[in-house]
C-alpha cells in the first residue's frame, strides 16, 4: 500500500539534499563560542575572507532552532556575521551552511511538492478498531485519519470476560445524585442498558456508585470495552470505570481506574476500548463502579455490555466487499446488501491509509519514500539555480525521483474516503 521508507525527519532529508547539491561544500557543524545575535563563530570553518558572504545559516538547535539567516560578512577566520537571530547565538549551537544558490526555505517547498505529487499514489498506512457493529446499524462515521479504505474486517473470535451486562441497576453503593433504571428500549446488547439520569444540583466531581459482581479473573485480559451514550457529550475522563477485588472505594486502593474516552456526538452510542492498567493484579474482580469524575452537569448517560477482552486473542475475518460502500460526501461507511446482519454484533477493523503529511518542522517525519523526496527536491533546487550547469545536473536527480515513484507498490482495492 505504501513504499518502504526509513521515515527520516525533515532535517535529515534536508541534509541529504544539501550534500546532493553541494557535495563537500555543504557544511554541518556547531559554533565554538558565543557573542551576540549576529555572530556565528566556528573555528572549524575553513576558507578566505568573504568566501561565505550571501550564504545561508540554518540553526538546528537551541533557542534559534529552525531560524534561517543570510551571511553578510565572513572574516576568513571562522567568524560569520549574519542577519540577527532571535536570540544570542551560543556556543554549541548546531547549524547548516548553504550556498546562496540554494535557499533552505525553498528546499522545504520542494520537499512538500514531492509529497503532494505522491499523494494518491501512496498512503500512510492506518488501522482503526473504534467502530462496533450491532447487527442493525447501517451507517458509521469513518474516523478522520482515513483518506481511503481497502479492507474492513470483523472480529470473529476473541477471549473475553463479562464485567457487567448493564441489565440491572447498581445497588452495592448508591448515590442519590444518580437516578437509575434499566432501559429496555434503547440498548446495544441483551435485554436493556443502564440509564443514569443526573439532575440534582448537589452533584460534584467524584460522585460514584458501585455494584457487586461474581468474582472474575481478568489477569489474562488486556482491555476494557463497552458502550456509552450521553445526552450531553462527554470529554475523555468525565466518566471513570473503577474495578476492585472488594467493594470499590473510589480512591487509590481500587485495582483499576479507567477513563471512558470522549463522545463526539450527543445521544449517539459510542463503543469504547481502554487498556487495563494493571491486569496482573486483577485476579478476583468483584466490584465495578461508575464515577462522574469531571465536568459534572445535568446529564443522561447510558452504559451497556461492559467486558474485558484479550486483544491479542482476536481472530479477524475480512468482510466481503459487496457488503459495504463509502459515502464520500458524508465520509460514512455504509453496510449494504445485508451487510449489517451478516457482520452481526462484532468489532470492526478498518484498514486503509491517510494522505501523507507535509513537512512543517525539522522534526516532521517523512511518510513517503525518502529516496523519492530527496531526489525530487534536489532536482527542483538545481532547476531553479542560477548556475548554468545546474539544470543539466537536475535531470539526473529528477529521473531518479521518477524511478522511485514508479517503484511505489501497486494500490489495490482502494476506496476513496475524501
């Protein structure tokens, strides 16, 4: 789906372009002393007076990291005068020195142009397991990281342990700020969901309720999973699920304190998965608690099918392509031709890719073949150079870039999301 890459940082890509352009004249070093905002002092820099006038200094560490300044004078003894940096140039500041023919700011543009030209021919691989089918729902929001999908799988088998089916109220420790009932009309699995109505003005962060359960060993599990819905959207950690081998206490003695992820839409069921923090200690869980941990407001919240699973035990099976399609206008996944009933009540795995990200900083990671980007940017810089011999040199690198692009793996079964 995407070429094999090293995933170099933009800084590393830029350095390779610099060596392609300038060979031994490309200089990467660090200052040997500091003085002020305009002096770049490096006793290892060779050359005569004014040899580097007009060249470009790129600071790559410290307070001036990422700043590009033009050299205005070279005394021939390792002391460059440049346009003022934002802060005093200290001893030990790493930097690059570029010939005036090749402005470093332009190198960033050429690298990003390479990425733009590769978009649609390669993708940054993505997987997601945030969606869960209930056997009835036909339309799902595709997570925003996907620009294309080429496969959807369903979790066919896995090891799990029920924690709470949410078909009864919590009565081990009750809280008058929580009104409880079993909702037999709005649920995801079984015969009902736990509906919690919160209307009292006495509610405060940290209020919780608990229910005792038959002791269950979760030491072989990796994740807590379940459904949540709220009339007012929840931020991550607004609700917390607590687990303990005795009655949940609502403090640090509880075996697990797991934040329920955010919900993005009001009155919409969201399937959540949270990694267990200390499964090796969860050998005899006997109590579960639901805590309104933060941002307590009048709300109605539903929970259903809270269980623990072993993520590594999952067996996945592809969903036939004739059972699903993509609504590109809405960026939705739609089950068709009986797809919902065929999939049933199962976790979905979306497999596809995102558009490769552009470079925005030295630390940005390349998501396209490094060889392609380096050669493309080198060729473009040579084409733009004022040196008469550079356009001829450019074709060599542009040909190498094109060969690297032609070697991108063939994309198969791609369905565009955006």
